[in-house]
């Protein structure tokens, strides 16, 4: 109990190691093996730090809303990183919760490939394939709408006569 009330400090080296961790390491980085015990301890420390920070920010937000009406904004990437850490620790329910919070706060979530991969792994764990297909189809529509020029270039035929049509279509 006394340890929970102590401040958690992360060194620059620890922050560097943590910044390199995301959902893409899932399956490759086995935190439950004895070789990775130090890294697992570091990830647990980071999870505790982030959760404590979020609780503190929420309590400050509630107090400030009552007194001054100002709002504290928490970077949505915090939730995404927390989801990655929980995924690497194989705590799928907490990973799902963090990813869903990120999904709700970030309007352009579809640009974050590590989020989509992590969310997909969590959906896969829970056999929620329809949910994952839904998020991917929505992401695909967003990507298609915002990157249409890139997609048209990538899908352009190589023959000259078809290329002229594609060139005209691209700049139309």
C-alpha cells in the first residue's frame, strides 16, 4: 500500500524503451518469459503511471468543471499507448477499453496503423470478427475518400492508351 502512494518516475532510457513498444510487437515480444522479466516490470510500471495520471487528470477535470468551467484535455494517444501496453501484457479487456476510448476521442483513428492492428488483435481474441470488419470498412472508406489520388496512381494501368484515361481522370 505504501508503494502505491509513492511517485512513479520513469528515466529517459525507460521512456525510450517504452516509446518503441506498440501492438506490432505482439507475438514477438513475450513478456511472460524469464528473459523479458525486466521489460515486463517496466511495462507494468508504465501502465500504473498512465492509469494514475488519467485518474488524476479526471479528478482535476471534475474539480475544474465545477469551479471554473475550464476543461482539461488528455491526449488520445495516451489511451492508445495504454492499449498497446495492456495488449503486450495480454490483458485483453483493459486493452479493449483503452482502444475504445482512443477510438471515441480520435476522429482520424484510421491513420494510426498500430491502433488498427492492436484493435484487430483484441477483436480476434474475443472472436468479434464482425466488429473488426466494421471498423476496417469504415477505415477503408475514410482512407479512400482522403487518399483518392494516391490510390488512383497506384491502381493506374501501365498501357499507354489506358494511362491517358487514368491521367485525365486523376486530374479531373
